[in-house]
C-alpha cells in the first residue's frame, strides 16, 4: 500500500511491526510529515502481524518492496523464543547483506545516572555466533542431551566492518575506535576479528586512534567510565549485548536508535523490541524510532531536517517537559508526538 508522494519523493518501505510498533510508527510518520520529510511510504507487514495476515513472517511483498526502495523504516518485530520462526530481523539483515549495525548512544535527558554520553557502537550484523549453525545431539532417550552451536567470522567480513567503523569515525569527526573481542579465549573466532581490525586500523594511522578491549572488561568499563570510549566496533553477539548496555547509560531503550547498513540497502529501527507488556496502551515512547528516522534523513542527505527534529525532541523533553512514562512523565505516545509537531511548526 503506497501513500501520497511528496514532490522529489524518496521511495521508502515502512514496516509498522508488532506490539508497540504501529503506535510508534504512527507517531513518527506524523512528525516526519510535519517537518516535510521527503519519503513516499510503501507500507508492508512483517513478523507476527504478517503471519496473521498471510501466514508468512517475511512475506515476498515486503522483500520486493525493500529490493525496490533499498530504504526502510522498521518497527520492532516479535520473535518467538526457543521454537517458532527464525528472527525476521536476522533474516532481513542476511537477505540484504546489512553488515553494519550502527547504534549511537547520546545523552538526551540530563540528570540520569550518567551525563554527556556520546558513544557509537558499530556491530557486525551477519556473521559470528548469530549464523544459527546449531543443533542437538541425542543421547539415549534424550533428543536434546547436547546442544552444539558454531560461529562464523570471515576475514572479508571482519575487514569490511572494521573499515566501516574507521570510515564512520573519520566522516563523523570521531577520534578513537575501540575493537571489542574475546581473543584470549575464542582465539580463532574473535582472534581473526581482532587481527583483521588491527590491520585495517593501520590505514587510519594519524587520523583515528585505535585501541582494543576484551568484551567483559569493556562491559565493566562502560559502566565505570564510559567517557573513555568514542566509537566501538564489535562482533555480532558482543555488539548486541553492549549496545543494550549503552542504551541503559542514556536512559533506556526508549531513546536508542539503530541503523542496519549494507552496500546498497539500509534499514532503520529502534534498538528496543515490540514491548508486549505495554502494547496497545498508547504509552510507548516513540523517540528511539524517531531518532532512527533522523539517521535515515542523515542517510539521504537531509541532515537539515534530522537536526530540526533532534532539536524539537530536546525542546519537548527538556523545556516543555512533555515525557512518556518510561522517562518519568505522564504523556501518551500521541500527546508526546503532538508536542514535537507543535515545536516543528
Ligand atoms: P523489549 O525491548 O520489547 O522490552 C523490554 C522492556 O522495555 C519492556 O518492559 C518494555 O515495556 C520496555 N520498552 C521497550 N521499548 C519501549 C518504548 N519504546 N517505550 C517504553 N518502554 C519500552 O524487549 P523484549 O521484551 O525482550 O522483547 C519483546 C519482543 O521484541 C521479542 O519478541 C523480541 O524478539 C523482539 N525484539 C525485536 C527487536 C527488533 O525488531 N529489532 C529488537 C529486540 C527485541
């Protein structure tokens, strides 16, 4: 289903998603409209919503749409735990080779546990321990007596994510890249990542500082002294965990956006999931998805519009003090979105 096209429109796929996804995407689209964002949306179902509509969590129409637009804004998609269908998020990343997951964590609301956080995590998105090479071995009567899983890191994959991280640092005026690994124990799987990233770093000598951390020490140091970090680059599993930790440093998942970037396709989303506990109540915080939409505007070279929205978010939260419940306020999703729209107009 396509919406009306603004002039000089950029075609983009919109996936409302599951749980709080539709509430958040409604709010975000209203704000994008208010700022005159150039997107012409092709709305597509995915996840549980698509299973209900057509029996497939990743319908061909959704894939065709992204193949055509190469650009998407995605609400969260529910993944069954244990059994059930495989994560649609993971399949989308694989299908479109979205190898880089960019997750900024910036203080929006002062007065939290940490002030002035401004970090970016670049997570490898399609290799490592998330390739799902897993199986059980039966012993006696127990078909699940042993569980086996393997990770896959390729030199080419490590090279391209490290290059992405250093290029990102250069382009965005960042000073340092920290390579996160566990090469003391997983000497092969994450040793290749560390060695390759160190090799790539040599090409940025004098332009970007490089250091490295073992993942467990990095997790602790992010809590003790997050300001020592700038850009972090990590394998898939470590990056997934650290990016949620970093979201915690800046006030939780309601404020954390993410981008999945490939050679020719990009999908923007919030870090949070479908939040079934609050879905349908109209109280979800849409800021994370809105900040993801700002990254999407940056991506299509409309930094001017992205900055206007970021400023309106700051004004709404800090001056108007209109906030959703997760940030200690009383505003509904719609009331918060309306307050941002008022600032933009
Ligand atoms: P979650 O992020 O959905 O929720 C964790 C907690 O944070 C909940 O208490 C929730 O109410 C709260 N929360 C999350 N987003 C919020 C928001 N915008 N405003 C206010 N509160 C918010 O994590 P979960 O419960 O572990 O996962 C639920 C489902 O989402 C699972 O099926 C999971 O697989 C899926 N998921 C999807 C994505 C994605 O699509 N990218 C990411 C993570 C989880």
